[in-house]
């Protein structure tokens, strides 16, 4: 029963947030600060999600293999390597670090 209560509350909460967004007056949305924040918010959320997926495993911080692969990709990007080479470098370095026990 608790799970259905949680699902119902989530549905009501999502609908309320959507409704609140529709009820915001147009004048508020035209303000320069709101426009600037609306343009930057998706980038910030995507960066936060990417960082969480890249360096976390559950509640633990994982830096060894994933960070090494990303560092290799960053170096390849700085050297202006083609995209497939960047991906290959990241994959090979990550696999190598994992094979060595990291």
C-alpha cells in the first residue's frame, strides 16, 4: 500500500509543478534575469547529472578507471583527435586500468 501512496503523491506533485509552470504570468518570463537563468539551467543540470554518473557508483565516489578514461579522452580532444579516436582512447585506457585492478 505504501508504494501506491508514493506513486499517487508523485503524480499529484508532478501535475502541481506542471500547473504552476503554466500559471506563471508572461511578464515574469520576459525579465532578463529569468531568461538568462532559463538558458543556463539545462546546462547546469546536465553537467551535474554527467558528473554524478561519471564519478559515482551508488553512494561511493569512483575515480580510478572512469577518471583515467575521461582524462585520456580530454587529452585526445586537446590534441584535436577525431571523435572515434577520442572514444577509442577512453575505452582502451578505462579497460586497461580495470584490467590492472583499478
